[in-house]
C-alpha cells in the first residue's frame, strides 16, 4: 500500500529552527510537495522537490532523498505566524497526490 | 499567479436542501480539479477528481449521486451537495492544477474553502 508518515505534532520556540520529517512508500514517484495549512484555512503551496537535494526558499528549505524515501521541511527563524499544520504529499506514478496526515507545529514565545 | 477562488465561503442550509459550491481558476486553465473535504482536526480527504468535459472520478465511499460534480470549462468546476444532512457539515476545499507538462506543473493550488453547516 501507499503510505506517508510524518509526526503528528511538534513544538518549537520563536526564533529557533525546526525540521519536520516525512517518509514515504508509494507506487512510483513524480515529486514531493509541502503545503502549509493554518487552522480554518485551505492549504497553501510551499515547495516541490523531484530531484535529490536541498531547495531553499527564504526561511523555508525542503530536502529530498529518493533512495531513502525521505524528505524534510526546515523552518528557520521561527515566527509565531508559522504555527500551522504542514502537509507532506507525494505524487505517485499515476500523478495522484498521496497526502500525509500533517504535522501540527506549535510555536511558543 | 495560480489563484483559485471558491464561492460561497460560508453556507448554512436546512436539512434536505441542495447546495452548490463553485470553484474557479482565475489566472490559469485547470485541466484537472479536485474536491476535498476536511472535518475539524482531521486531514484532507479527497472526494473526487474531475477533468474538463468528462465525468468525475470518485474516491471509494463517496456517493456520486449525492455529491454531483460538473467540470464545465477549464476554469470552472462545481460541487452540488444534494439533499444535505447534518453529517455533511464540513469544510469543502477545491484545488486545481494545469498538469500539462508534469513536474511542478502538477502543483495543486487550493481555493479558500467553503464551510457548510446543515441544520
């Protein structure tokens, strides 16, 4: 079966760095997406990785290792507004998105 | 770019009535649109996938006669919840993608969602 695993909840301190991990087992791979979802709102696109390595975009970076079926989202200089759920999603060989359950990130002052 | 709108953002209706939700891609043509449902503190649940001009593909357990999807054009898809009941109360979110060339074009962009409350 297809499976995406990510931690249910994480807590971090304002100004710090946090890494949210995602491991996956899917039938084929056509890219991995990270989305941010604030409570009561729809998800917004953060990043896309299809090749191994690190993609940096401001305070957010996303890493992919296809051989390990592993990705992480790195958030630097955390701000209170970063409190949200972070969703990992993998596109399989049929171009279908397989969604993780999301990681709720709590930022404390 | 890549803006998706949804209308209405909020709807309250009586049990037994039908509710139509519109999803529009404002600045791109969406070959594929998706409809999701999300209950409080739960993850996204894909309901159906629709391609312009063809019938929607429903996920297992989703009643196609209850949740009618029409993808009339490359910029508009509608979801009609027929004979709504209180258990249909949820957050309905659409997303759209171009999907023309693979890769990052497969990115789904989400509408702001529609909150449905059935009394």
